[in-house]
């Protein structure tokens, strides 16, 4: 071991393992995470060349996932991050969004039809929401699903070039089904966005089905292992039972039953955004690990003339670059824990019919997703530059981490739009306070605003 | 006083007041736009910079609050102490970056601004002895981190040399490009 780093560890003032347990949520969780890490590390087919295409590792990855009974979403996230180290894989969306959406929004009958085949990978699914000309503004999406009572089918259609579904991971070449978000028309009325399970490719030959125009969108900044795809629907007919109907429903006569809240349709996105908050913490913690360990062994220049070159970690400027980011990494990891716990708690309430906390969860997950990914993204670059020239080498891993983390500022909701969603909730809360209502939860501090006089500061 | 109260709960309160102020300012901006006769949508659009700032402050406050709550739950004195220092650092660093907001909110005075910087420097020095241990606690295994610079054993330079030697360009002592391009060019000059 390098003597500098050895010396750093000899001066411990706290029990590292106890802190690791706190980060994992308990000693048992640490053991479980390490078990999963060992599983990935000991399996030859999983950790290979970083540039290897995603598909070749899939069989081993999936079989091991099932063999070890890794089914908890957080554990799946650990597992994926160890296998792919945030480089993505073609089944990313199948595992992270398709299956959770079925769990959250399918009726028991639909679960019987779709879940087991999806778990067995007969059905490989993705989640198609974003369109070429439309992103986070969901009401602007153009894809239509028109109910035809005569045949008891929905006609799925992409009416314009801008309505072509664009970006979903695994859509290009891997998936044979997609959950498609489309504007529902029935009895001559538009009822807004709803989710539909659309078969894309033949289960046997994997050839695109009639009316399905599908492919990969081409090379990107990173995520080379993922086939982000496009999908054009040309009057594709699907059975009425393929609409996800746990909340909203279309009856055989074409009548529409509203969901308790339109936000229920986007529950999966809230879950993913909650995961992204924690992932921002993980990525920042990786970069801090790299930059701080390197700064402990790197010696450069001199503080006092004639003395040996000090560790660069002793320079105040280096500490100023790295330690606030270290603190931020911890802050984001704890925020990630909080978000997953809150998501699970509120999901339980929603299942009991209590939707009261859902708007706050939506607002917080959107804002924190943006806040943490923006900060982490710029933080990665600070870590890279704090490693001097060697940070530019791919051997540092920092350039790869940057490339793979950058899309999180735009996927699952472009960050500025996310911040404005949070702002909408804040403004609504502010108006409620002005109207004399008492707020609870995260915005309860606004209650005080009403009683406070804003005085301009003397300049 | 020109001294800052560094109690973590006080710092959380300051962030709360900053967030409340920015929410209020964003709301006022919308109201002012409406008073000028702008429709609701245009009033909103003309206030979006303030709205994003308000959301950002709200999130900043929430993250700090979650951090404080977590620190409060830690029972081990050693871990509690180092995490408390980090939470302070997170809060003070944010105050340094957004000094204008805190001044505007009236929770920080001009006389106190230098003490934010002084306090930040003190916290950096306090974190220094634990920095490597704090990243060790993240428990990122070398195999997963896949970084020559971030190796757990710190043997960076040896590994970097080994990594360079395994570069595809070093498979042969003389690369084929020399025979194909450089040598013919040299012959022509």
C-alpha cells in the first residue's frame, strides 16, 4: 500500500464500517449489498471490457439476477450499477420502468397476462413517452389512442413526424413490447394521457409487426450499450384490455372512468426520479473517492521553500474544490434514502386510497432530481480537474462517469422543466397560505411568510 | 454581531428563511406582471427565472434538512462528530455561494460575510484528517470503480504505467501506421 494513504488510514477517528452501515441503511443492508457486489465480481461473464456491447452480458446478468432472488428495486439498482457501472444496458428500462409500471398500474387480470412473461423475458418491454418534438410537457404529446367500440380495440397512431416516439432505452432493437403513453380518444372526446401496452415485434421472429416502424436513433454522447429507439405507429390496433386500467378505465361501450388523480399515470416516473436522487449521490461519491485518494498520494510543488513536495490534499484550494463536494455526496445519498422511503410510504397510502401527499411527492421528486443531477454533473467535472492532467486520461474513470451521468440532467424530465414543476407546487402552496390555510409537510415553512414583513435591506 | 451562529439547526432555519423569501419574491414577480396587465401565462413566463431560483432554494433547504435529520439520528459519537462537520460544511459552503440571497433575506449582515469565509476555511481544515476515511466509507470496490487514480491501495503511478502499456497502440513496438504513412512521407521529403 502507498505509504501516504496508509498514514491517512492510521489516523482514523471514527469507525468507517459504522458509517458505511448508515449509508446503506443498516448492517444487514451493507452485507446484502456486498453479497451482490461479490456475485457480480466473481462472475466472469459480467465484468468484462468496458466497451463491450450491452447485449453480450445480458444472459449472464439476468440469470444471476434471478438465481440470487434480487427483486427489490433498490437491490436491482445496486446490481445494475455494479454490472454496468452506470453505462446502461438494453434491459435498463425493462427492469427499471416496464416491470414497475405493470406492478403499479396493471389490473390483476393484466398482471396475469403480462407480468410472468415479462419476468421470464418472453416479453421485453420499454416505456415510450417522449416524442421527437415533445419532451417533458406531457399534455403536448401527440400520439393518439382512439377507441373503436365496434371491434373493442384501440387504434394507436402517430399523426405527425414530431409525434414519433424517440429516445426510450431498448426500444430500437431489443424490446418486443412497449408501454406507450398516448392521448386517449373515446366517444369523440380526448381524455388526456393514458398508458397502453403495445406489442412491437413478433414474439417468435422478433420482426416488427404490421404498422410498427421502429429502429435505433443512432450514436449518442454516451450510453453506447443502449439501443435508444424510435417508434412510429401507423393505425396499430390493440385490444381494449391492453390499456393499463388500474386507475383510469375505458368500458366496453366506450365510456371513460377517470382516475382518482391524473398524476397516478406518472407514478413510475416519480419512482425513477427518486432513484436518480440517490444515484447522483453515488456518482458524486465515486468521483470524490477517485479525486481524494489521488490527492492523498499526489505530491506537487512546495508550500515552504526547500521542503518536500506536500500532498496536494494539503493545499487549501484543493480542499475547497473537493470537501464541499464530499459533503454534498453524503447529503445526496441521505436525500436519496429519504426519497425512496417517502415514495414507499406514500405509495402505500395511495393503495389505501389516500392521495393527499401525492402532489408534494411529485413536486419534491421533480425538484430534487434536477437539483442533485445538476450539482453532481458539475461536481464530476470539478473532481476531474482537481486531478490535473491525469483526470483527462480515461484510466481515471472520470471522463466515462461524466459521459454516462450527463443524460440524467435531461432524461426523466429536463431539469429546468422539473424545477418549474416544483415552482408550480410552491406557488400553489403560497397562494393557500395567503388565503389563510395552514400548510403541512415540506412546505409548512411558508406558513411563516404570511406573518412576516419583508423589509428591503439598506444598500 | 459579526459572528455567525454555527448551530446546525440555526443554519437550517436560515436556509428555510432564504427559501421562503425566494418563493415570496417569485410570487410577487407574477403578481407585478399581472398588475401590468399581462395574462396569467405571460406573467408566469416572465417570472420563470425567479421561479427556478425559488425551487432551487427550496431543494437546497430540503437537502440540508434531511442531512441534519440524519446526523441527529447517528448515535456513535465519532461518526456523529465527523458527519456533523460535513453537514456544517455543506451549509456554510452554500451560504458562501449564495451570500446575496442570505443578505437579501436579512438573515446575514454585511459584517458577517467575512466570517462565512473564515468558517468555511476552518471546516475544510477540520475535514482534512478524515477525508480519505470518509471516501473509504462509501465502500466503492476497485473492481467497480475501475479507476487507476482512485485505487484503494494508492499505488497510482505503477498502475498508470501498467495501464498505458496495455494500450492497444502498444501491441507492437512499431505501429503499422509508421510503414503505411510516415515512412513513405519521410521518403518524399
